[in-house]
C-alpha cells in the first residue's frame, strides 16, 4: 500500500475532523470507524458537548492522523495536468480556426462545448475555410505525409499548424483530406 501518515497537530483541524466523524455517525455512516473505535466510544463522542470536544483537542496530543494514498494523489495530479494540457491544446486549435468536426475527432467535444470554447476564446467569425492555391495545398499534403504517423493526432496537427502559421487549421485539414 502506498500511504503516508501525517499527524494533525492543529487544534482547529483536529476539532473539524472529530465533528466530521460525529456527523458521519449521526447519519449512520460507520464506514471505516468501527475498527479503531468501538460503538460505545463512537456514541460517547457523538454525545459530547462542544466544550468537551475542545477539551480533548486542546491537549496538544496527536489524536488525529491522516493517511494520504500517494498513488491516488499522484494519479489525481496527473489527470489534472493532462486536463490542463488538453485545455491548452483545445484553445490553440480553436484560435487556429479548427472546425467543430475536427475538435470532436481530436477532443470529443460536443457542439455545445465547441461553441462555448469559441466564445471563451473570443472567436466570432464563421464560414467555410479559405481555399488554398493548388501549390500550397500540395505543400501542406507533402508536409503532412512527412510527419511521423505514429505521433498522436493532436501533435501531428500542431506540427502542421506550426509549419503553416498563416493558414487556419480548417484550411489545412481541407488540403490534407479533400484532395
């Protein structure tokens, strides 16, 4: 098990944890409580006055320790980091003129989410992508074919967009897929 145990020495935090446990007992939720404490002790805690609880927590003893599941914490932090990266990618694609079907393909965005993201990014223009000259369209296709196909699709489109910064992603997509 990947857990770190941290003693709680702050008087107010200890009091908060005890009142939280008491509230759980009052609601009949004894999950995880009936091993360390027996039913009589839980009932005694439940019926204590606030003054008595303060007396317990004010003794300066480490009566409450929290256990941090470090594997879960690292997983949550990783998901948050990935979500932030996804949001940054989504904004980049929107600002570069990606159409809704591409955003759905790459990020699974619904039409409503796409509209909200455009509004958030301040994008108001609509319409068909700019048609590229045949020579430019061929340059785009050549560049697309030169990008490593094992790269994630989002990264491939970013490489293509960076290679043609003056063109919208909608125009780039059209050149790559609409021969």
